[in-house]
C-alpha cells in the first residue's frame, strides 16, 4: 500500500489543506494527516480539537488517517515505515522554507521522498494564521475552511 504523510499544525485546517489531501489520494492509497505539536506556535485549537476537526472533514473516507506526533517528523515517519511526505506550496516563500526542511529531513532519513503540491491560485493567500485572525474578529471563515469543518469549529468556539 502506497502511503504518504501530510504533516502540519492544521490550526485550523483550510481549503488549501483539503486540496492537498485530495490530490494525494489521486497518487497514494492512504494519506496520514500528521498533526504536530509546534513549540514555536500558540494554537487557537487544542491538539485534540484539531484532530476532531480534521476527522470531521474527511469523515467516511477510510483512505485518510489522522494521527498526532510530537518531535521530529522523520522519527514519526520512520516509526511507521513511511517514506513519502507531501508538502503544500502556496508561493515561493513556502518553496524556500519547504526545500530547506526537505534537506534537513533527508539528512536524518535518507529514504525520505518529499513531494510538493502547489495549491490553486485562488488559495495562495489562505493560511491558518489568517483564518485565526478572521476568527478573532468574529468574521465568517466559510470561504476558507472546508464545509465539513465549519460546524465542528463553530461548536468548539461556542463551547468556550
């Protein structure tokens, strides 16, 4: 079974993330969405909430698995015997950052293969950071977030 990992903080998942996962499913039999803990970021949603939002987004699709990891992505991938990681690219800044990370990852796991999927031009400006700002201003995020995630996000926000 050909499996890839799509890793990130997904705080929250965006339509760009959803696009990348759907493109992965055209090539791979399974996508593991690896939700990471990034010590440099202060997330709006807890790790458990982010996992729940992603699970709701891909509910019913057995080809998508949601997992969490803490630490290095390469260690997570090695522990599961997965060699392919996919990164979404919005612009040239993403490319520069992701290429640097791909080199570090390859130094630590020489079997790793990093693949890039550019997002469509209509999503190049959409980021989780921007979505968090829109949420903070109590504005509508439905244009930027997968339809199946909206209800779960609203439930979480109302419970606070």
